[in-house]
């Protein structure tokens, strides 16, 4: 116990260089804490606020309680949002929105592009199917005629 107290007292009575190193160490720890904890949290809060400002009716969202729904209305004065969850309308605080799954205006343009792609792929597959069926018809007709000949011979 005496050795520990003498070590602490000896460290406190050492020269000024060790005193400055303690202060520098504390400042360094505060700076590291800022860059690893505080700054990322502020950045995340800013991104969430931007997401809240861009919410529109029709957006599909997930709440912090993991409930999925489509925004029916937004009340900016009360900072609430009404979600349509398969016919059930629920009102949440805007901060309860965890993330946006689909934007209301994005699916319309993507849907028209998807419909065009599906229509063109369907047309291509129908052309391929008709070509395949045309190619298989003579083979099946030939095999049917061969079977008839075999049955007639017997």
C-alpha cells in the first residue's frame, strides 16, 4: 500500500513534462470520442431529418416498431403521419419512421419501364414459343404418323 501511495505522490510531484502529457492525453481522448461517437450521430440525425422532409403521401415506409405501411397523410404542424396498413389507418409521430422503402413518384416511372420490359420480353418469349411449337409440331406429327403405321401393320 505504501508503494502505491508513494508512486502516486511521486507521479504528482514529477516535472512539468508529465503534467502536460496528461492534459494532452485527455484532449486526445475527447477528440477521438468526438470523431468516433458524436460526429457520426450528428450525421445520422441530419440524414434522418432530410428523409423526414422528403416524405410524401404514397411513400411506403417502415416504422421503428417494424410496421410496414403506406403514407396516407402528413400533418406538418403536429409532426404526425397517418399510415395505411392494409386498410387500417394508424397515426404515428414523424420520428417513428425508420426508413422509406419506396417513394411514391419513383414506382410510377419504374412501373412503366418495367411494363415495357415485361411486354417486350413476353413478345420475345411468345415468338420463341411459337417457333418452338412450330418446330415440335412436325416432329410430333411424324411420330404420330409412325405410331399409326405401326398399329396398322399389327
